[in-house]
């Protein structure tokens, strides 16, 4: 025999042994559970406790008003006591789980706490020049640019650095007048002449040189008023050009240079319209840039612009940010963290504890004795603290109560089953017609003996999604007018041991075009 064949047989043997062991474990575990249920059914009623109803733990949605044999499983019905059917302070039905099962299911709870909470808003922004820190250099007399010291837009410039040398005959006559009046005996006229030089734009350093040397000069050098970048003149100077040039004639009021400081910048952040109401001018902001991922830049909201972007439904926040070292450059993208309205004495839980069903929000509340129950709550603002997403609970929960943060969906499903209304039935007999019965629409895939395989759509009453599965046929068998491939309308009930029996099945009548089919749900 080939080695590959021997290896395959060995693996097959190992697989069969493992499957046998797993099956044995499952049977043993099921038998142990059945014995435990029989023990609970035979146990006397504890003093002071009231029996509400009896049920089969394998099918908790079916309730019985008397003890007896389960119609679903080979076991006795188990009593449900009043204190087991609810959690103190909560009218919603609950579930009880023993400590061992709680550990095996990985159920974890945390305590609701009271704290101060601020709305955390994250937005994306763009770095821009701080327009309030932009200064312009203009000509105050007529003349010509003889020499240009700063030639290129966006070049960095130091405070007091020379920008351009201008020849202006008007400056020459004003300086000569001042020198003449200085020699006169009228100091008031000399002071007025000196003030006129400053008004004509002659720098203070050049006036001091004039007083020292006594020689007038029609050429004056304009200096940068602050450190920053040289900006293009902009569209308002389109007739002149984007930047000053040598030989260009200047007239009074003409803008020659724009100097923008980078000591502070604006970050223009787009905030969702729904969150903008909690922001105010003066609130703090934190800014991060991809170029400096470990650096946090502090800023303050300068203003919320009074306009909503109709496309993105956002409000623009203008944030003034200190920019040491000019690290933030205009045009950079920035991640912005804002702190909105602050809530004091807020009851908070981890956000993962809240189950959102669409119409309402629930938490699973833990009580003494391993009991858990649904609790509808109202929620407020969300925040992130110590790496954990937390959410404010505005109603339905008190500080100090414990909520489930792991395994809550399993508990919620079980609690929903117990909460489902169902009429009580007599034990020892099959469930009455219509009890625990569900309806759906399906396509017949195959027919074999006393079973049929159907591909059905969602069945809301039992929380089933689309699936293909087998059903046991009713006592009268399948109607003769139903064949493979037909679409049918059917009802079914649990038949025990994980099987389901069809109680009614009929061909689905053709629908006119455009007509909507009824949704599957409880059988009528």
C-alpha cells in the first residue's frame, strides 16, 4: 500500500476519533443538563417564592400554567419564580445565569460612574495665513523703484530687512525744508517739518542720518515691518503685477509689498452642523499635522463663520494657532480636536455596553444572584477617555449599577425570548394551534419522504435571516399541487430536538407587477 494512502487512512481515523469524542462529549453534556432540569422540576417550591409559570428551558418562549411533561423534550417542565422573572427596579423580564456559565460565556460587567464629560469633536482642517497678522508696505509719494532688495514672492524676510530703494523728488524738497527750519529760531516749525518727513514715509533711521550729516537724499529705502513671508500683491493689483519690479513707477497709496507673519496661523476646520451648536469662540483646540505626528499645537476658536456649507452640511471654525518655529505651513492638512459643551455629574458607561436596536437603546443590567435584565436608556454625548470610548446615559441608569460590556447580545436575545408574550398551555400535550407559530415565504428546493427543504426569506417573529433548511411535513403530507421550484406561503412550529414542523403550506399566488409582498411574521 502506498504511503500516501496509509497517511490518508491515518488522518481519517484521527478525524473519526475526534468526531466521536466530540459527539460523546455533547451527549454527555446534554444528559447532564437534562438531569439538572429534572432536579429543578422535582425540587419543592422555596418558602416565600411564587411560581409564575412553567416552561421548557430548551424552548423558554412557550409558557405553561401547570407542571408536567414537556411537549418538546423528554423532560419535566421547570418552574419560573417571580423574583427570577425580573430584576429589582426593572419591569422588564430578565435571565438568570449561574456563575460557571457566566465565566464560560465571557460575560464581563463594569460599573456606571459619575464624571464630568465634554463633547469631543474631531474635524479636518486646512492651515492658512493669519490674515490679521498680514501687513502691507505702500508708497506715500510719487517716484520710481531704483533698487529691489526683495525680488521673489513667498521668500522669508526678517524684521527690518530692506525691501526696496525708491527715488522720490518730493522727499528731497521736504528734507531740504526741514534742514532750513532747524537753523531757524522757531523750534515749532522745525518740529512740524520733521513730522512731515515721517508722514511721507521716510524711515526714522534715515531722518536721524539727515540730522547727523545735514545732507538731503531723494532716495529712501523701505524696510520690512515684521518677520514673515513676502506675499504676492493679489488680484487687486493685477494692473501692476504680482510683485514690485525695478524701474516701476509708484504713486501714493500703491501697495508694494505684503508681509505675512507665521508666528501664528489659522486652521480652518469644517465641523458637522449637528455638533456646531456646542462650540463657542474662545474654546480651546488641539491641532496635529502629518508632518509632525508627535507634536500637538494649541489653539483657540477665533470665530464660527455664520454660514453652512450646503454640500457638506458643515460650519467652518476659524482657529488661531500658535506656530513656534513656523512648523505649520499654509496649505497643510490638520486633524483638529475640539471640546464642546461640558456636562457635569454625567453618568457614563463604555460605549460598547449600549445596544442600539434602531428604535431604542438598551443596556443589560446585572443584579445579585446572577440575574440580568434589559433596561432602556437615553444617551447623550460621547467622548474618549484613557483609550476607551464612553457615552453619557441621560436616563434609565443610576451611578453604581453594573452593566454588561461583553456577552450582552447573547443575554439580550435570551431576555427578548422570555419577554415574548405567549399563552400558557396544558402540559403533556402538543402546543395548541397557533401557539409559537411563525409564517414565511419560501421556494421549494427538494422533497424527500416526510420532509421538505425550503429556501425562505427573513422571518422577523423568530429573528431568522435568509436560509435554506429542512422542515417536517404536516400529518397530511405535502399538497399535490406543490412541486420543486414553486414558491409557497407556509407556517411552522418547533417540533423538538431542533426540528420544525410545517402546520400549513400553500402555493403563493402570483402578484401583480409592482405589488409589494407582505412581510413574514407571526402566523395569523
